[in-house]
C-alpha cells in the first residue's frame, strides 16, 4: 500500500523569520534549522525536530512538496538530505521528476488553465494599475501574476474588488503574507497531486496547506490537515484537521500528523 503525502511548503512546513509566530509559551528560543538561503542570507526555517521527522516521513511514504513557488524558487529550498523524486511547483503548473521539469505535463496544464480564462496579460495590466500600496509586481512561469503589497496600506475593499473582477474572468486570488496572487481557476495543486498518485500507484493521499490555493488539494485528499493560521484558518475551513499550535510549531505537528496517519492506513 503506497501512501502519498502532498504538503504545501511556505507557512505550512517552512517559515520565514516573520512567519515563525514565536509568542507566548512558544517564544523561548527554539532550535531552528535554516532550509533556504537567498542572496547569501537565511530565509526559511523549520524546527530541528521537524527536520528529523520529515526525513523519517520521506522514508515511510512518497513525500511530495507542493508549492506556488516557481521551480527556480523551489530550488532554493533544501528540506531533505535526499531531494524527493517528485515536486509540484507553480501551483501545479510544473511537475518536477528527479529535479527535471516534465514538459508534457506543463504543456497540458497550460492548455487546461487557459481554457475559458482571461489572458495573463489582462490580469497583469490590472495589477499594474493598482496604487502605491503595491510595492512590486511579477508574473511567474508565464502562468500567473502576483504582487508584493504593504498590508497596512491596503485600501478597504481593494482585495474584495480584485477577487470579484478576477472571478468574472475565471481567475482566483489569494493573500499570503505580503503577496497577493492571481491565478487561473484551472491551475490547481489537486490536479498535479492526482497525476503523481497515478504514477506512483498511491492508494491514499494525505495533504496539508494553509492558504486558499491549497483548498482544492485538501479537498481532494483522503485525509487533510491545516495549521491554526493562514487563509483557511481565517475563513474557518472545516475540511481538515487543525493543529493546536500556530507558526513554526504547527509545522512539526503537521509532520507528526502525517506519520501517524500514514501508519494508520498502511
């Protein structure tokens, strides 16, 4: 019996310094392991104990990182001593196999994502017309757009207006930390996870995530878990188990949850 574990990375398993959430009884300095550097500076962390749990999980299951990061951004993350065979990037737009992009999958996803959706250029133009609260804008993998924003300066109703405008064009939005994402509705993590399940012969899918972009993945899973923070928590998503802790301490809870569930279904 093959158990497939598909987990979001940022704010689910790995955490930037601003997302660690070390307050209250968890504020005492934990033992952290840096798993990502950028421009020669540490960027993302896990608890040391969580890193050991992840190594064990990868030995026991088919572990697949699932992220909205582009393949280039994902390549900065070194979560395991031996990289997992499969990784899902660009919210399902890229499937990496032994570190190499699967061109057939990418082409199929681009075709499916474009069907019935407004072109990326139209979405990017709308983002470019936003005010000074947008600090920078990018397109990613020629699939979707995102902006870094000043959260404190976001005008009331701006995100709701953008969400409605995008929905009319078959796109969806997500606010994660300081980033606002706009993605075509047909670009999903769940579709890529199902593809990996078919390739590996997995009989059970376990999943974790914190944002609205993870919802389809969690709904597709046989069993799912989410941290007690993030968009899914803020919107009261009830289709998954919930960690007791928030911030980086939720990461180790999620990994241990995966191991318990994988042992229970085997």
